[in-house]
């Protein structure tokens, strides 16, 4: 009985995720993605930088996204969501952009961080599930990553919402990568190690 329940729960989880990804694709915020891209590009032209932050599970999304953006042509920096109000917000300057991630958009700790970096004069991009949230209202651009069901009976541990946030940020990274005209040679320069670097190097040797 226990094994049967486990299989059912896991299968149900994947079905929920599949449906929510379909809905996310249908409602992709192309206009807001373009506006977010322009904010970041404008900051780069003014020698500004992109900082990405979040509290709790979204902090891991922020770390991954900062690494992904940096490796695909948009230098990005992780801003620790809790350390920001204890001095780390000093890394954010007036010409910079801060991208803040929160499913509810109401996380108390993140509110303090957003308020602090906005006083520094930075532009704000929000990512989350509620377009009417505090974070949405405080953002210059808000990217909706809506996932109403997390994928389990509790519907509390962040699973689907995290996937939605990652996908929206990956979409933004693709948009920036296209804009930057990223080449395999440039990617290899920033990613010479591991199997990815080896694969690109071998492709270049073969003239692929």
C-alpha cells in the first residue's frame, strides 16, 4: 500500500508540473521579458551590474541564475538576501539593476533588502507568482512565474514555483544571450573546464 501511494504521489507530481509548465508557456510575459532585458542592457552601457537575490529556496535560484547569466554574456552577482541589510547592499550602485525573486512577493526579509537597494538608486526587476504583490508594485519590471500547485498534498514546499522561477529566468538569459550574439568561442573562454568546455573545444577543432 505504501509503495503504491508513493508511486501515485510521484506520478501526480510530474503531471502537475507538466500542466503548469504548459500554462506558463501559454502566458509567457514577452513584453516584460523585453523590458527586463533592456533595463539590464542599459545598465551595462552605463557600466552598471546585475545583482540577483532571494530569501530561502529562491536564494538558490538566485545563485544558479547569477552563474548562468555570467556564463552566457551578462556578468551577474549574487546578493545575499539577508546580508544585504547588514552591509552587503554596498555592492549595489546607482546605475545597477537588482533582480529579486519571491513566490509570494511578500517575504518580510526581502522587503527590507529591496527597500535598501532602491535607496541606493538601483533599478528593480521582480520575479514571482503574484502580479499584485508588494514586490510587483516595488519593481520597475515584474516577471510573473505563476505556479498555483506545488505538486504535493501539502501544497506548501516550493517545488513547482521554483521550477517556474527558474524557467522564466532561463528565458531572460536566452533573450540576453541572443542580444549579446554569444559565440562558441566566447562561451569556451568563460567555460574552459568540464565536459562542456571539452565538447566545445573538440567541435572547434573539427570546424563544427
